C-alpha cells in the first residue's frame, strides 16, 4: 500500500487499566491498515488516593511510555498522538505526571476530558458501525462514557465513574464476590446512570458498545458459539448471553474465572463490574442487545487525523470505504476487479426474474467482486481460500456478521467447488445458502468472462427460454 504520502501514525492511549500503542500505516483519505499493537497492563488507578496516583502506578506507566516512545523512534514513526484519560485527569498529581513525561521522554500527553473521551470513542465506533440515531457505550478502567447519536453524529456525551477497575476497587473485596457486594454495585450503577439528564431520550434505541470490557464479553460468547469469524466487529451481545456470563463471574473464584474461554486472564478480576455496567445500561434503556464496534477511542483519534479534510471525521459511506480500503491495502488489481464487478452487476440485474435477490444482495456481490482476488498477495495457488481468510480476519466495517460471512464465502467459491455454508451455521441459515449459490454462480461467470484480465468482454446480454 506504500505511496509517496504514506505515514506511520502511532496512537498512545494511557488508560486507567491498560496502556496501548497502535501503529497505523496510512495514506490520509485513501487507505490505512494496522501494522502493530502493544498492550500493557499498568493499573494506573490502582492505589489512587486523594493525594493522587501512587508511586508504583506512576512507575509502571512511565516505564511503559518509555518503551512506547523508544519503539516509535526505532520504527521511524512519523506522527505520535498520545492521550491520557480518567486516571490522570482525576488525580491530584496528574499534571505533575504529564510534566514529567514531557520533560523526561519528550512525549506530549494530552489529557482528554470526559466529553472528549466520549467524542473520540464515538468517532471510532461510527466509522465501524453506521448509526443514524441511538447511543454508544464505552467502558474503560476508570470511567464509562454514554453518548447520544443523532443524524449520524455525537450530539451529547456523559462520562461516569463506572469503569471496571474503579468499581472493583471500590466495591469488591471478596473472592468470589458476595451477593451484598453485587447489590451495592448494581445500586451504584443505576444511581449514576439516572443522573444523565437526557437518558430517557435514548430508551428503546439502537446501542453500540466498545472498549476492552465489552469486547471481552463478546469474545466469551463467540467462543461459546464457535463463531467462524476471527473479528468481533458487528457481533450482537444479547441480554441472555450477558446474564449467563455474569452468573459464572459471580459463582467462580478468580482462579477459575481466569480460565474462562475468551476472557483475558488479566481482566478476570474486574470483568464482573464491567458486565454489571452493561446490564445496567440495558435495563435503563430498555434494550436487550448491543452491537460490538472494534473501533474506539484510539481509532477515533487516528481517524480524526486520517479524515482531516472532512468537517466531521466520519465517512459518509462506511460500507463502501471499508471494501475499498481492504482492497487497497492488499494491492488489488483495480481494473480487473472493477470489470468483474461490472459484469457481475449486469448478470445480476438481467437474471433478476430467475433468482429474485434484492438490492442488499447485489451490494454483497459488488463487494465480493472487488475482493475476490485479494488472496493472490499470499499465493496464487489457493488464492480463493486466502481471500476468504483475509476477510475473516479483517472484517468489513459497516457490514453485519451475516454479510461478512457471505462475502467471504463468495470469494471462496468464485473459482470452483460447490457453494455451501458448512461451518457457518451459527451465523447463516438455509435461505442464506440459497443466496450464496445464486451469487456465487454469477460471480464465477463474471470471472470467467474476464479471465484474460483485459476487458475483452465489454458487456453481457442474457436470454433464456421460459421452459
């Protein structure tokens, strides 16, 4: 993907529980990809008093930031966007810590206030999950942000001291947690949520969730379901699955909780508090599910830089850009892919009386046509399978998990084989299998007509007998 304007952009997020460094390779406004990520548990809020951050927490955070800055220097990073959130902004010695980092590491840490933290989380989410109206929930270690979305933009956000680590340190002292402590947690969560003046305006609305706690809850459920996708993007976390997880968190001691499939061991001691926050939001809003966004604060900070030419850093057509972005970062053959897309579209439209698929299915066909040869970046042999794998691991922003599975399978069957949904039964049904068969036949025909990769077949006209 490298061009003359390609940059390496690093985002450092110093949170209350973890510090993360993500590095993006980006051509602003054109394409980007994640090329590196480092996560360190710093527990910055641990042991915090009215005097501020503890010496041990400061040492852990400073050591991690020093490692991050050295990594950025050694890998020739062009831009560093570094932020600190609730632990530093709440600490009496937070400013002194920021000054020390600036002086000793030559790193400028920007302290985000609660509204800014909510804003960047929303930007990261809306570039992954299109949401015209509703709410976005982000649970961190020290705080939780709930934002109201209207007309595809963040209208207002509230920051609450409902972080997983903060609540655990305040209310949990027994292992396993006692019923009394669970009740105290639930009461505090409800109390804080009802301080939001606009909370009733987002009742019964769509809810998007992000942050490490929510992703971990989703990961646990995908392991239960044996999901075929490697990305959590677009996963629906339901009240039933959440309740099942909460029951196990309450019942199991920490040592056994750490062995739950999908749960990060270093998050096992604080996951219950975060899960109770999610359930409290469900109950307060009167909803029974949320959609997972893999984009959050770090991605929001990066995307403000990436979309710097836009008035508001959310792309209008998330689905279209996500397909093009994936195609670009894996070096797709643009002319060939576009011509296959053109021929497939013509076949789809003319054969509509025979297959009766809808406009959304045509969009899936378009996406698969652009992405069908992605796997050649790995090897030509078996490239249809490699294309499927790349889509599995990368996901496609804006598309549902069902749609991602169908696009991946279409690329898998664009060459040969009998299309089937084996291994995808947790996401797809028999009707989807029929859709896959129709669309794969069209895509395969379009690919064969453009086999020479020279657009010698300009158009296609179909005829059939009614018999």
